[in-house]
C-alpha cells in the first residue's frame, strides 16, 4: 500500500502506540484486499454487542484506555450504538447473567477512549450521518448497506477491530465500495407487486440475497411502489446483507446513485434475475411453517421499533391479553421507550402482558442461552433477519407481519 507521510509517521510510533497498532492492523487488512492506499474518514460506527466483543475484546479495549491520552489520540468521531440494557427485562430473560452490567462494561471502556454512546441504531436514527459520497468506517451490517444504498456514503463491512483502528487513524483502506467500479449494478431485478408489510420487504431481500450470495454483488431493484417507506427499504436491505452478505443495492428512482438504469450500470451489460412475484414472497414466508403450533416467544426487533410501530403494537393489544404461555418482547431504543411511556403506549403493552425492552436486539443478546434457559422453541418475529439468525441458535422461527405476530401472541399459537 502507498502510505502518506502522516501514515508512515503513525507506523513509526510518532503519533502514539494506539495509532501505531491501528495503522499496522489496517495495513494488513488493506494488503489482503489489494487496497492501493487509505481514504480519510470523519465518522466511525462501533458496535457494543457484548456477545461479539467477548471478554478478550473487552480486555483489549481496557488496555487501550489505560494508555496515557497522548498515546491514544482519536482522529475520527466514533459512535457506539445500543447503550443501556433494560435491567429488569434481562433479569427475566437470562437470570444467570448480569447482561446490564456486562453491557455497561463495554460502553464504559469505549467511553474512556472518547467514543460517544448512542442508544439507537446508527443507520436509521439521527446520529451525525455522513454526506453523499463521503467515506466512513462502519461495523454493523445494517448500517453499512444503509449508508451505501440510501445515503450514498461509502463503506465496507468493517470488523470491530477495523473500526476501532479507524478511530485512531482517521482512515480506512481504499478498496471495495470506496471505489466507483464496485458500486455499479451487477444484477437487475424487478418486483411486479408492492409488498404489504415489512416482513414481505424483508422476504424480498432474503430471496435476492440467497440467489446472489456474494459480497461483490450489487442488485439494482425496480419496485412497483413509487416511493417505498425508508423502514420498508431498510428491512429489504438488512436481509440482503443477512442472507447474501450484500453490502449495497440500488432502488431505481429512489436511492441517491440510482435515478435511472443508465446511472447504476454505467452503460455496461449486467446479469439478470427472474422477476420476483408476490407468490415468491408468500412461498418464502410459508416455508418457515409453524401454523397451529404453540408459540413460546414473539420478538419484535431488528431493527428496534420506532414510536409509530410501538403505537401499532399498543393498538393491536388494546383490550387483549398475551397468552400466559407466550412471551411478547417489543424492542426499542431507550429514548423511544421513554417517549412511548409518555404517550401511554408502554402502559398499554404492559397491561396486555407484553414487555417493552430497551437494549440490544433479541438475536444479539445471547439468544441461544435465553432459549436454553426458558426451553423456548417456536419463535415469531416481524424481522426476517431475526428468523435467519435465530434458526442457527436452535429456534423454530416463523416470520410474519406485526399484526399476525400480535394475534398469535394473544392466541398462544401460530395463526395462519
């Protein structure tokens, strides 16, 4: 890689031990991906997922924090998401672990480095978004595909250590989606219908992701809806990432780099896929099965719910009770949970027997241990991504609309 005079000075230790470690690490990453050089970044996103960080990762962060300030100066603004576990809820979910305490350890350690904590998702809440065309260093897969596709910023899937390194160096290796050629569409896809709810949008992303299954695929998607809601597009995108490791898509006439087909293909011939139909989506959702079976847990998360969705949940629960053998979990950022309490939504959910939870998402909080602790099997969720990940943890998931999830939670079984 070609290094600037500043980067060479970092490598020589002139800017502190943290920067020296960071630039060495990033240089190895860059050489692996054949990056020619580095690109400066202003914004970095670091996940505080305690399960992923682990004890060794926490110790490493704490060791960096023990260095004198002159040895660990930041060169970018970094934000950490998902701060603050719901202590009461997680005592119920996993009595054998102090998840609130463990989460606070990671947040405290990152905070000592000068990393600002946010309670909400970085990708769909107001946490200093990058500008169009701006390079950034993001770790969360939903955040990366959101920034590439719907903001028009530029980033790759950066691992946790990579984003931590970017905090100290203010740059990332220039490869992948920092380059114009990688951002061109590789496949053309058309929907001949408009999905009705976010589970159907998620299914569209899953179907495309499974078929392409490549980080370097960039699907260009033509949708029947004139202007899909951002939340709908977000569910589609995060499932492109979850099912296919896809880091970027274009929605023709909607996303910043896709005003028309010519713009996203640069005049080059691209691969094609069959048109995705409503039947394809129905078949995908039906394939998970479970109709008529007892439902152990309904988890509405990934992404966490906003105030409008929480209002929908509260209205669907009005005058009803969650079945005593079913647990209903509704995940929200802490600020949104506080807003829901002020409006009265939180009380409505609690009165019906549901739990409004703040903190990490369901799948990112030792979901396997939670299943084993409670003996849960059948899971319902409106998030196709949760279904994908939790199947690997031994759950039998059924993705469905929020309405069908709530109706099933009240009935205590998976309704058709």
